[in-house]
C-alpha cells in the first residue's frame, strides 16, 4: 500500500514588515487622509516598529494623533523628544506640544 500524502497546513500569514507598515501608514495618513488606519498599522499590526524606521513611525504616530484630535500628541511628542532629542522630526514634535497643527 502507498502512503497517502497529507496536505500540510499553510503557514500563517506573517505580519507585514516594518517597511511595509510604515509605507502603508504614510500613504493612509498623507494620501488618503485616514489617520485611524495609519495608527492601526503603526500600533496594532505586528507590534511596535523597531530598528531604522522607529523614528519615522513615531513621527507618523504624532501626525496621525494630531489629525485625529485624540489628545495623545503631547505624550507621543514627549516620547519622541526623549528618544531623539536631535531627531529629524523634532520641529513636528515641538509643534504638537504647542498645540499647533504640524
């Protein structure tokens, strides 16, 4: 008798890469005007963005928070300035703290 081949289950879909998440979040926020989707991509899909795109991701979270008016921009801006005191987006963070639209 031959051994019947047993179908192997498909591997679970891997979460999108940090590059894909940051790219999609930027598109959602800046092109589609969808701050909620941007935050979902950056905060819920696969955990926090780390590595070389972490600064960009945090800046996008600040922008999205300001766009949503959810009141978290000061907390995010303070976190950004603590982690990246000379960062590329420090002016964005400072504006978010002052209550100005970036």
